[in-house]
C-alpha cells in the first residue's frame, strides 16, 4: 500500500508541476515552439510511464497482501495443531494425526482460495508494443511503413537477398481488413448497401465484404474495427504475405521492432490466417521444430473463420538487437520439405518483453527494455545534448 501511495503521490505531483510549466512558455520564436513541443512530449511520455508504473504497483501490492494472508493462515494452523498435540498427549496420537490431517486439508483449501483470488484479476496492463505501425495505417507504397521481407541462405556463406529474385519469390502488401473477412462492414441495412456481398470468407474483399450482421463487424472487431465502426478508425490495414519458398532459403517477414532491447523471451500476439503454407515466430533463421502455424490448423478454425488468435511465448538466445534475424515471422511452403507456395494474412501483431524468474538454469538474466525517451532517440527523432534530450532536425 505504501508503494501504491508513493506512486500515486508522484503522479499527482508530476501533473501539478507539468500542468504549471507549459503555459509559461512563449510561442514567439521557433526555439520556443521547439522547447514547448519537447516539454509537452516529455510530459506525455512521463505520464504514460507513471500510469504504467502505478498500475504495476497496485497489482504487486494486491499480490503481497494475498501472500501475507496465506502465510498468516498457515502459521495459525500450525500453532493450533501444535496446541492440540500438547493437550491430548501421546495416548491420543492417532486422533491427533487425523486432526492434523484435517487442518492440513483446511489450510490447502485456504491457500487455494487465496491463489484463486489473485488469479481472478484475469488481466495485466499491456506494455507498449515493441512492433511499430502494427495498425498498418502508415503506408510506403503498397506495404506498411517499416514492414519488410528478405530471404537468407540457410548455410554458409549466409547470403541475404531482398525484393523479388530467383531465391526470394515473395511479396508483402497492405490490404483492406474486409479481405478474407478479418472484419465486415458496420451497417444497418447491409443487404441494400452491399448487394454483391461475399457468401464465404475466402471470397471477401474490400468491394465484396462478408456480412456478419447488423451493426456487427465480426468476432475480431465487434462494433469498432480497423476500417469502420462505432468509434473506430477508418485507416487500418492487414498484411498480405504471398510467395514461393525455394530449397535452402528461408523467407522472412521483418517486423519494425524497437531495436535496443535485452531479452531471450518475448510474448507475441496477433491474428493470422493461412490459406497455404506455414509460419512461425522464430528466434533464428532455422526451422526446428516444424512450424506449428499451418494452413491445416487455420482451415480447422471454422468457428473463427480460419483466423488464428496467437498468444505465444517465444524463447531463444539472449540478444540486445531486435530486427535482424530474431523474433520475426518466418514463412514456409506447403510441401513436406517446407518448400512451395504460401499465402497468409497477418493483423495487429503485438510483441512485449517478459519478466522471467532470476537464476533459472544457472543463468543470470534480467530482461530489459529502454525508456520511451530511449526509443525516440534510437529512432533518430531526438538527440542527447548537454545532458538533455533535444528534438532532432534529421529526417529519419
């Protein structure tokens, strides 16, 4: 509770001082405008960090209370059992054994109830996404900004090729969320608005969407989706991945990661629909074991229109540079040797670093993510100068 009070006090104190600081800045010069923007940017970033810290402190305080209550109950049960042993004497050993057993069962039930109460929270606050432009509303031609692809020879000399070539026959592009019925339109008289609507999800396109119902964009979007809806943004896209994987070459969809992160395990979430081929979130260019996300598993997901909801912990070697050959989406062909054609669609990818137990397996690992300011500096949007962060004039 003390930790929560300190976090809350810091938030209130920061809001008071930051709220006083901004109106005092003059807007009479470009330097003042830059300073104002930098100040506001700093206030927003610190406020976001403050809310994130406060939510974690509240959850930790709740867990500490539950654990302390469990320990108190355990000690009380032990004292009662010990008292019964002293009063009954050795001639009642058999009866005491039964009583102690009953007390143990009661304690186990109490501990279980405490554990259930902590797990009943059912949620944790989401950390900022390590994948940028996941909504895919910023485009660079036909593809989302930051998203790329390449192919790597899976043996020495580890040659890498990009774009379309004999060894890298793949393309990525941003398409409308109506495609393959990731979502449908938000409409009242849907039949009149879309007289040529698709009758199956595989036929669904931007021009011929699949109709989920009145004021219903489907199980993934509900009332507000990527392209329309009640309080929904209209500019979201999903990623189409298509091509042909050749032997000895690994096809990779490179995600726009935050780069400077120390981790050996991340949480990956997203939606994936595979019409042909296979896929996996990999920590290297290899494929061992075989990719678990396949066209077969997607076709079996009939209740979700073939869309797979991914929530997966991905482990690998400890690294500090995301975005090279680690924690990307690897794609494979339909054939048994992983070659052949592939076509799949990715929506709303999300990645976060995770906190693990210390000292597991003889390793000393402390997962780390830089501050919001670090990520902005790393992206070239700001620079350190005279012990403070200044906006950068360099186009990134």
